[in-house]
């Protein structure tokens, strides 16, 4: 009986101890678990709320359309921003930003960082041209070339060096522009290039005739007062402009001759360099010829020799006039031969 009483008292003590361990958690059954006469208190557990997963299939037709349009607009905006910063947005050149602008003012144009502004004679702006080569030494209105084999005077500066003469702006519309190594004939009103050359040059004519050398090293003529502009359809190995508005010196295969404004040959070909010419005669090499290659100078000199002799010895001529008058036969013969050579040339034509 005593043994039973002792076991009962021990069991009561165990229950009291267990009750003390779990007295704070008896209100929450989820936190208490009894196994094999042991009480296990689990830590606080947070209840998990069910997650709402996005499902495109569960959307209504209207929601699907709004969703697709929204995504498309976002993608377009992203692509535009990428293209703008990668391609469309102009890149700043730090060198250019730090480089001071270069402005050069001349009598008929202004250079400003690779752009030419053309000026009229009264300083009115006619138009602009942007050079491909921005160097101020290679972007300007072209100078006339000093290439000329005639007896025209050479233009020199104060240092007796050949003077570079700048070309003019023709009719306030046509201008020759040096852009790098190339000369362009530029139409200001139409803003377009209408010709490409290596050099241009002029003579002492009243008309606005310009000789040019093209990229194939052939020469031609331009009349910038004419709508057609090109005077000659045929190109030559060389051309010089002299003082005549209707005749020009041309050269082919080392033979010199004269051509008119239509490009027609108006003189015989000569194996010498034409230095000057008039309406009837050509000074070529050391001789004076007519247009038919007759040596007119010889006949003229022969004709005037008796006259020069009579001027020198006029006293003798006066005392012996009865036989000195026969010297005029030489003059008459020279004039006759000169006239005959002219008629002969016209007959051959």
C-alpha cells in the first residue's frame, strides 16, 4: 500500500512539472506536440498565404489586348531610346569643341570653318557652299592659273613674284570653288556642282570666256554668259586665250593653230608656238605668218627696204633720181608677192 502511494505522488509531481513547462503555450494547440510522454513546443510558425500566380490564360480578351499593347509600347520606347543614344544623337567631337573657329574674309567670299559665303560686288550675300575639305588652305574661290605661252604681260606682286588672281563670281551665280585638289564650277542658285576641273585661266578678252583643263588633262572653253556655257565640243591638248574675243590658240599633237568661238579651225597648223595674232597675221616662233601659213613678214620687209634706203641716203636719191627710182621695183614686187600669197591661200580654202 505504501508503494502504491509513493508511485501516485511521483506521477503527480511529473504532471505539475510538465504543466509548468507548457503553461505559457496551452492556449495554442499548434505549438504543442506530445510524444512518448514528452511535450515538444515548436517555434512560432508563420502561416503562409497562398500566392497569386499571373496567368495570361486567365485574363479576359480585353485584358489580353491591353497587356499586349502595353508591352509593345514599352518595347518601342526602349528601342527608340537605344537608337537615339547609339545612332541618332550627334556625337560631340571634343577636339572640335576646343578648337576656335577660323574666319577668313576676302573681297568676294568669307570662309568660316569649312563653309564659304559668296559676296557680290556690293557685299551682299549670294549663297553658301560647304567644302568637303575643311582646311582653309584648300577651301576657297579658285585663283586663275598663270599658265600662258603668249606675249601677254605677267602680273607680279611687290616682291616680283607671280601674282595669284582670284576668279570672279560670274553673273552673281556661277563661281569656281577650290575644294581640296579639285576645282568645281558651282551654281549658287541651284546649289549644285556643274563642272569639275584641274585649272582655269583667262586672257584679256571683253567677254567672260574661261579656258579650263579637265580631269583627263584636256582643254576646253566656257562662256559663262551663255546658257550652254561650253564653247567647244572638241577638247584639245592645250588652249590659250589672247586678246581676241572670237579667236583662241589651240594645240593638238604639238601643232598650234587658231580656233573660233564655235570650235572651228580658222588657220593652218604650225609646228611652232603662237605668241600673238591679229585678225590677219600670226606671230609664231620667230616669223610672221598669215592664216594660211605664208611668211608675210619676208614680203613686207622686202617691200620696205628701198624706202628705208632712200630715207638714209636722201641726198644721193635726189641727185640721181633718174636711176634710184628703179629701187621701187623691189617694193612693187614684194607687195605683189604678198597679195599673191593671200590669193593663193584663199584658193586652197
